[in-house]
C-alpha cells in the first residue's frame, strides 16, 4: 500500500519519498512508499508534476490507483538511475491541483445545496479538463431551482466556512447523517466536513475553507438517462469561462452595433428578416419564371405538333431551371423544354408537358453519356449535372436533334 499524503493535507505540494518499484517495459512508471500525487478516482482527475532524484528529473504525466491499493506514477521517459530505495523529491503542479480542488470542493457544496434546498441527490460527478458536471436523481429540474442552488452555493462560499478532514469508523459514520457513504468495504471512512453544511465520505483533495473555491457558475442543464446533468465550473475556471463568453458576446454585439444584452433581440429580428426576405425571394423567382416562360413560348412556333424550347443560361441555378421548366410545360399542353445553365453549377433540366410522347429520363441519360456527368429522372422531368460550362450547349444541341428526329 502506498501512504497517501494528500489524505491529510491537500496543500502539500512538495514531499520526499523512496522508490519502491520501477517499471519500464511498455510505459515507464514508478511506485513510491508515500506520495502526495492524487490518482484519478471518485470523479476527480490525476495530478501532474515532477519527480527528481540527485541524478535526474522526470515528468509525471498520469497517476492512477492499482488494484492492490498502490499509486502508480506514469513518467514521460524511463528512469535511468532510479531503483528501489532511491530517495526522490516530488513536486505537484500547483495550478492544476488548485483548480481540481476548486472544482471538486465546489461540487461538494453544490450537491449539498441541491439536497438542502430540494432534497435532490447527486448520483455521479464528472470532472473534465474544461468543465465539470453532476448527475442529479430527478425527473424534472427547473431553471429556478438551478439558479437558487447556484445562489446558495455561492453564499456558502462567501461565508468562508472551514472544511475539515475526519476519519471515522463505518459504525460511527452511520449516525453522522452523511450525504454520501461509499459502498467500499473499508472500515475507516474519510469524512469531509464543511462546517454545519455538509458531511460526506470522500477520498479526494479539497480546499481548507469554502472561500478558496472562489465562486461557482452553473452552465448547461440537460435531461440524461439517470436524471438531470448539470454542468458547472468553479474558481478561476469560472472567471476564464465568463471572460470567454464576454469576448464572444462582444464580438457578436459589434456585428449588430448593439449592446451585448440586446443581442438576442437583434438576432431574432435578423432571423425574422431573413425568413421574410427568403419568402419574398421565392415569390419573385416564381413570378419571374412565370413571366419568362410566357415570353419564351410567345416566340416559339409549333412544329410537328409540339413546341420545342431550347435555352442555355449563364447565371441560373438548378432550382430556377426546374421552376422555369415547370412553368413552360404547364402553360401549354405540348411543350418540350431543354434547359441548361453554365454557372454556378453547370446543369441540365429536360421537361415535357404531361402526356407527351418523348422520354426525358432517357433523353437525359443519352445526353450525359455524350458529355459526361450524372443525373436522371422520370418520363416528364429529368435533371443532370455536367462537368463544365462548355458541355452545356453541345448537350442541348444533341438532345434537341434527338427530339426532332
Ligand atoms: Zn470530495
């Protein structure tokens, strides 16, 4: 068993120890007789830092619990001179540890707030590099409850209550009214006592007074399988996130020349405008296609009992071609329309009035077989994309000769 120094002092960043085992087969690692490095467990992630001897200094990149109750320190490189018995000095990355303590202790306060205010219990805790979350056992969670829990948690932080570590037996713990008792079979329990507010059994690292948490900011809340997941951040992370939010919001506000608090109203207004303009645009295109179809047909005589329209455009998209084809073949009962556009996307649309004899799908296939491209369609309407603008005219010429023959 490794002696865990962080159990008694979470602010111990420097310590001396002795190497008890060196592993260097696949991933270099060290075991020590005692350590202040925290291994990933109980939702809290591992510490990093350095381990140095008289001869070398190694970076600790990950720390984990092993099944036999020891702590394994993974290293960035295999040690050259360390062996069982070597005296080392360990140094924890303080910024990272302080951040973890702020998040983790913040979680104790937040979970306790949900219990005290609404009798809502935390079933799991997750800490990632950028945010933390708790899962709460409840079918519903309102915005009002989230905001009240956030306010209460921050009040407890402001009150700067002492946080103490106590060791008790499982029997003693049963009478203490703990918020959380672990299922593990150990007889001694480590209790984290936030004075007159929360008692829970926990093996993690915590700050000494609630004021050291700094603050708690609740973020996203969403329904998950086992209840509701509430994301939060504490301390410097909360400040950094608020700073990032402010920067994004300020940038957005500048686009609207508005105050940041008016961004939602301005964004909604813009979206409404876009929707209404899109509608107007569609209506205008419809009218344009209708008028253009009538004008085109006015100049096309009937030949062999049908009227053949062949047109290439330089700046119409496929949707407009289809709209125009639709109008052309509906205005008169005997129209065959062969349309193409060279940009933005070189394409072809072939259509005929319902009941006409030709087969537009086959005509399209034949045209594409000559110039290349992909497409197809039904007897009355077909469409296809061609490789370039230069292939549009030859494709239309070929199709019109085929129709006339
Ligand atoms: Zn804890």
